[in-house]
C-alpha cells in the first residue's frame, strides 16, 4: 500500500493530482483545509486489514508527498542518524491527526472512521464527472449551510419581534401623551377632536390648534377653530369678467370639460359669444373634443384644436383679441408618462394662466399627489369641483392649506352654468361643518392618540 499527501489551492486541483499520480483506483483517506488550501491523503493498493495491523503494532505511517507539494517546499537534508523511536508518532496518532474532528461522539478507531469515507470517495474518484461536481462544494461549507440558514431565520424573527415591540411602545407612549393633553388642556383636545371629525389632516389640525389662544373659553373652543380654518384658506376673488387666457389642468375625471363649459357660459352672458373662444388639446380621450364642441354649439362659440406647441401658439395668436380664452387639456395621472409631454407643451407656449382642477370627492392622498404632479407648471389658482359628491371636505381643505393654493371657483353639480360659484372661504367652511353634522363618524381616543400622540410625546 502506497500513501501520498497532496496539497492544492482547491478540491478540484487536488483530485486532479490524485488521478494523475495514483489513477482512478486511488482511495482518499482524509481531506482537510490548511493554510495552503486543501490537503488530501490518498492511497493505492489500499488494504484495510493491513492498516489495522500496523495501527495495532504502532508502526509509523509513511506518507509520501506529491510531486507538486514536494516541489513547493525547500529541500531540507535528513539527519545522518535516525531519530529515536519515541519521537516518531504512531500510525494511530497520524491517522487521528489527519482525520477531521467528529461533530458527535468520536469513533472507536480512526481507521474504522476512515473506512466509510474511503469507500465513498473511491466511488467519486472512479467517476470523474461526479468528482468534479463534488470538488466545487467542499464538505465544510455544506455542513455550515444549515447553520447559516438558521442564523438568518433567527435574525429575521428577532427583527420582527423588535418591530412589534417598537410599535407597542409607540402606541403606549402615544396614548399616554394624548391622555395627558386631555387632562391638562381639555379644550385644545376638543379642538383636535372636532378637526378630526371634520376630516382635517393631522399636520394641518396641529398647526391650526397651535394658532389658537393659550386660554380658551368653551364657546371659543366651539367656533374659533372654524374661524381659524377660514382665515387659513385663500381665494383670488376672480370673476369670469376678468380677461385673459386660462388653461385648465388636472387628473382625469375631475370635470375639467364641464367646468370650462360653465365658465364659458358665464363669459358669454357678460361679453357675448364673439368675445369667447375655446381651445382643445385633448387628443387622448375618446369623445373629448366632441363633448367640448357640443357645449360650444349650445353657447354659440368656436372650438379651435391644437395638439402641439406650434399649433397652440398659432391658435393663441389668432385669438389674441378675444376677451376670454379657455384651454382644455387631457386628464393625466401623476405617474403617467404623458404628463411630462403635456407639461413640456404648455411650457413651450409661454406665459399662460394655469388653473388646477381638483375633485373634492377624492381622498386627501390623491389630491396631494395631483398637486405635486402638476407643481412644475406652478398653477396660479385652482378650482374645486364635485362638492355635492364629497361626504367630507376636510381632505380637500387640508391640501389647499398645506400647499397654500388659492381658489377661483367651486362647483357642485352638472348644470351649466348654474352649478358654479366664486370661491368664498366662510361659505366653504360652513358647508364642511354642515357635512360633519350629518355624518356618524366615531372618533375614539385610540384614533386621536395615533394621529396626535407621537407629536405630543
């Protein structure tokens, strides 16, 4: 039996050295990782009984280094006299030194522990393809994979538990802060409760409450917040009689075309059909131009199509002497790529009065997104539509206050031109308060603590 030691950077090269020097009948006795890479102990003419007999008599294990390993080490001359027997390790000690440490109870004999491994590796050496695949995944990383996976699962579980604990602590702190405010400032807490029932967003409600006097009387706590809310809203006081060119922008479904018809009807009643013109740039929505032309025929005014910046400039040059020119645009959502095309078109035209149209029946988050999407056009004012379809006006009022938008008109129906009016802040706040009375919204302490507690803590 001939035993050799092979050292290579990885398992693939080590197995290649074993096949080159010892052939396919070689038996792998052990493998382990060392500083130089992978150490493989292989043998040919393997005889398990002979190994057991040598281990029983304490014969030294003669391991011949491979050619590549011997070439890598410098030459060291052997001593002239052999070392004493006590200095040479026994076969059992050599085998125990090269065998990897067992994870469970140790095997009764090192050679007996190496025999199953030798049988399994003999089959891998006999099949080069399988040996190459096995060389890519050494034994140690495969054994560590379940440990790493378990550690990752434990880390994820710990993070989830910490997140739940944080939410619980935040909830407890919010409740404590809100309860403390109700005890120390009951009237201010009542104002925040009424604002919540009104549908005002938390940040706007806190801002309004901070502007109230420190010492509130009960009658002030009931009516003064509505007055503060009314003063925070701004209107332009604009009338249809004001001359100019106005372009209406906004998301789809907010009623831009119907609003243009209402504004055109009021202008026709004051200045005549010859002084009013409509321009359509909506070539996306099916039937948009037909709807605007239907209104124009009823009013006796003309509709001019313009679908790019050049044609829009030409149309506006033709209509330069008209008193009122209203431009209809396609409704585009904030995430739609066509919005950038529409913004570029209106910017190329030049100075236009831009009016943002928003539906009061939309959620506050949708209204806020619409304002941010059309912010590059810097709208000078806005029109609030569909007040009759809105169960609460608090979200729309919050967006107007947060972005400091000024109102031109409000609409509350489909009739042309009856269902449109110049914006009035006090009338709008009173309408919001009336809508609150008809609602059965339950505002409990948990909701108020969630909305205002963390800011008070």
